[in-house]
C-alpha cells in the first residue's frame, strides 16, 4: 500500500539533515580559513555545490588572493576599518569580496588614484589583469601621468580631483615631508609634534589650508587623521584640501603694514634712548 502524502511529509520533516552548515562553522572557528577540499571532507561530500549551498547559509567570504581557493566567515575575519582587508597566513580577504571589486573600491576611494605598483603593494597581489578588466569595462578610468597609467574613478568630477592631487604629489615644488608610498600612511610621533607646533602659529585660513595640505600628503583617510591630530572637524580639513586642489585661496597679507616685530636696528635705537634717559 502506498504511503499517504502526509506520511511522506512527516518522514521528510523527521529525517535528519545529511549536511550541516554548523559543521563548517565549527571548522572555521578552529582553523579560521579553509580550502574547498577541507570543507568537502568536513561535510563528507565530493560535490562542490553541496559545500557552496551550505556556505551560503553562513554568508561566507572567498579570498581575493591565491586564486580564491580559501574561504572564511565575516565573524572570523578581522577586517580593518580603513580598507576592509584582512589576512591570515598570507591569505588575503576583503569585505568587497573578489579582487575586481576590491581593486575598484580602492581606486574609487583613493585620494590621488593609484599606479598599478602602488595598488599591488597595498593588496599584496598582482593587480594588472584586474585593473585592465575594470578599465576595459568602464568601471574605472586610466590616465597617463609621467609615462605611467594612473587608475582613477570613473566619475568625472572625482577623477579630476584625483589627478590634481597626484600632480601635487609628483611636483618637485611640493616635496612632502610625509611618505607618499602606497597604502595607509602613518605619521611618526616626532612629526606629529612638529605639525602641531607649526599649526599653532597660523591664522584661521592658514590652519585650514595647512590641514588640507597634510591630508593630501597622507592620502586615503587623510582628512580624518588630520582632524584627529589637530582637533578639527573633518569637514574643515576637507574644505582646506578642496580649496588647495581648486586653487580657491584668498591671497592676502596676514599682517597689516607696520605690524609684526620691529626691525633689529629700530629696537637698538629705542633701547639706547631708554638707557640715556
């Protein structure tokens, strides 16, 4: 006698699940990252799609390095706040997922775009093919600067600002006291003290422009870093940076004629008169 529909339904409900996503989560907690072969052995299957279906229940991440052969979970990965990157034993992951998406995000967020060599140093993988695909599909744009291709945002206004910032970096007249290498730039303690001292001597407009200039030198995240260092609003630093890039600066004398410290000779004469009297 054939079993009823209700009996089949009840049987399916009571049948234990053969493959469990919890087994994969337990593996990740123990190892942090795992390969497809390790995941298949954990589930007891030879089918990649079975693993993928279970990974989807866990909102997994694939490495952008090593050809995407490694997997992890967002709850395991300690993505940095600046670029959303995380590495474990030389395996690199990104909050953006794939290398294409990661490279695109980095280029769009860069203060002055990126040369391929700079982005490779930042991401620790070869990016030439990825940048070529992104540029070919119009997701980013490349501009020739000093005989090399600078990769910039696809949005015209942002790209124009990136190119202006790059020219500031490359100019011989604007040699930066801070390193302009790839990645997140750090300000040494000695330089922080010098910056704060010099900043205290400036008037309001000069302070804003100086903060903007140092932000340009720092690159990605520079507005926030200088705002924290100098006790400014991030918007104030951004305004100073934008004024510099747009050459929107009021050129005026800070001191009125006759103000400031008297000439050395005048001071000597005044002192002599006082001693005679």
